């Protein structure tokens, strides 16, 4: 068992150390993206005309290839983890803003009016009514963002071995060890699926009020998910 | 400012415009990878998406396929295919096609499902055959969304084809990978600029395609 997961010592890490590093490099940017996306999306909901230009900017940003983004950043942040995490945060932001805007907009007018009539202020209404109802849409966005983030971290290997599990790809090639490449590919895929499953679990926990069928498969969101 | 200087000196160097490592040659290689992968992915994804969307069956299976395909890391898959299959087109095409099928497949399915049922019923009531309903009513209405699926697939292919250079293939990634190894930052930045420009051009091409192919009546609603 231990032999299967043995790594060359120049990686200076164990396999599960790399897994932890991979998770960190993939998920911190998604969290950062979420923290920026929430106020941006709220602004787009409030100021309606802002949404179309914001959507254009996000589409263009998403079109910038990850490797190009990484290497341009080298000049500013060096060969560091940050150089990998900044583009991933931008991609997450780009996926999350439309997801949140659509989610928050889907809250029915009557529900908002009812909340106001019950004496909810704008902040409390946002936190206790709009966000929970938008939760399935937000989590759908988070799923796409985090799965693609997990997959993209590997590319960081090309800029000074900052790719966590992706670093195994290089070791596998230079030491002629296909086992390491399999470890990288299978490990990354399993990690992506586990993160995805965890987010589905989170959605079920956060939306106890949704009927089972729609909770399992909120149809209109699938288009948005797929379009990314 | 620094980066802009690098870009300027890369593009003004005459040597970068000639020969097998020149910009036209690398651009052509990149375009070839992109078009071929997009063609294969569309040939697989579009018919399945149109058919399942038309009949409304198999949506859950498609979502499952899309999720698992997305979980596969393209970079790792490309290296793995390279050591398994060696030099050739297959190690480049397999990861790119796997990458491009989910957006095409699922968006096409959802685009067909979201077509207003009233005109489809009207078409059937007028006596249109199923194929006519599919191609003359549903497809034109679903076209904007279908194109957006093809667009995201194309953009992801353009950006991922860059990585093929790491496992000895051509394309614009050659400048980035070679530049990194040679510590020639000018080359790296030049390559990155070219890839980004190609991705943005793809965006523009699909925008133009949408203007041309989508009927004005449908466009006004979007």
C-alpha cells in the first residue's frame, strides 16, 4: 500500500500532503471569488443596467486561457502559489456572478413584499430571505467553479512546480514512472468528484424546504452550469 | 508597462514571423487542433443533444456524463494519453474532445427543452413531420443557446490546446513552454498574448455567427 503512494523525494511532500495542498490551492480562490461575487451580484440586481456590461466583462475574462493568465502574472507575483490562485479566483468570480444574480432575481416579488411587511430591513431581508432562496443557484455555481478550479490547479506545475498533484505529471515524465501520472489524474478526478458531492450535500442541508424531486435536480440551473 | 514592452519586442522581431516556429505556422497548428477537436465534439454532442432534447428523455444521464467528464483534469489526461499512445494526434484530441463534449451536449439538450411548447404544438397541428418540427421549428428557436454551448466549448479548447506543447506538440503553447524553459520571458508573454487574442477572436466569431445564423425574430427575444 505504501509503495503505491511513494513519491520521489524532490517533491518534498507525501501524496496526501499534495492532496491537501491541491485542495487549498483550488478552494481558497473559489471562496475569494464568492466573497467578491456576492456584493458585485447584489449591485447588478440593484442597478439593472449594470448587469449587461458586467456579463460582457465576465465573458471576456473567462475567455483568457489559464496558462496565459499565469505567465502574465509571473511578472508581478513571481513563481508562487498566488500566481496560480489569482486566475482561479477570477474564473470563480466569473462563474459565480451570473449564478448569484439569477438566483437572487428568481425570488418572487410577493415573498420580498411579505418579508418587508413583516418588518424586515433590507439587510435582514437579504440575509434571511433572498440568500436562502438563491442558495440552490449559488451552490450550482460553486460546483462548476470548484470542479474546474480543482482541474486547473494542475496547470500550475508549468510555472515553477506550483501545481500540487499536477507536479506528479512532471515527475512521472522525467523519471519515467507512469504510476505517478495515474496517481495525479485519478487523484485529481476523485478530488473533483468529492468536492462536487460535498457541495450537493451542502445544498440538501441548506434547503430543507425544497421538495425532494426539485432538490435533486433544479432544472433551469443546468443550462447555466453547462454553459460554463 | 513591463509586459507591454515584452509584447512589443516579441511581435516586432522579424525572426518570430518565419519558419516552422514562426507565428503563422504555430497559429495554423493551434487552429488545426481547435477546429478538429471542436468538429469531433460537435459531431458527437450535437446529434445526441438534439435528439435527447427533442424527445425529452435521458436528461439525468447527460448530466451525469457531463459531471464526470468535467471532473477529468485535461492537463493530466493529456500527459497520460501521451505516455500511453505516444506522438500523434490522438493524445491531443482525446482530452480536448472530452473537455468540449459536456458543454455542447448539455447546453444543446437544455436549449431544446426550453423551446416554447406552443409553437411546437402548432407546427405538429399544421401537419409537420417530426424531422420538420425538429429542424424548422425547434432548432431555429434553440439556436442562440446551442451556439453559446459551442462557444464555451471552443474557448476551452483554444485555451487547453496550449498545454499540448508540454508533451512535445505544436501550437501557440510552444512559445510559452519553450520560453519558460529558455528563461525567455519575452517569448512567454508573446505566446500568452497570442493565445488570449485567439480566444477573444473565437468569442467575436461566435458573436458574428449569432448575428448571421439566428433569425431576427428569435434574436429580439434574447
